[in-house]
C-alpha cells in the first residue's frame, strides 16, 4: 500500500540532499534513516561506516555535477 504524507518544504529539501542517486525515493531515504538509527544502537561503528560511505558518494556526485556545469559553460 502507498500513502501520502505531508512534509515541510525544508524537510523535503533536506531529504533531497541525502540522496545518493537520482533513483532513490523518499521511502528509500526514510528506510535508510530508520535502519541507521536502529543500527547505531547495536553496532555504532557499522552505522558510522555506512554514513562515511554516504558522505563519500554524495561528495562524488556533487563534484561530478560541478564538473558537468563547468563543461557546459
């Protein structure tokens, strides 16, 4: 079943910044956040490693976008 939820514009923008790829849905993001919260309780180092990977992926995406924009000028 699919349902609709209302979120603030700022929340949506913050969720967008967490995406690792364009195909990632808000449901994917929320599930990932819930998994991370639960994992932090039992295995904090594992959760930190996942967060580092997400940060690295996000940085790579931003760098690629900047390079594409630079080449299109």
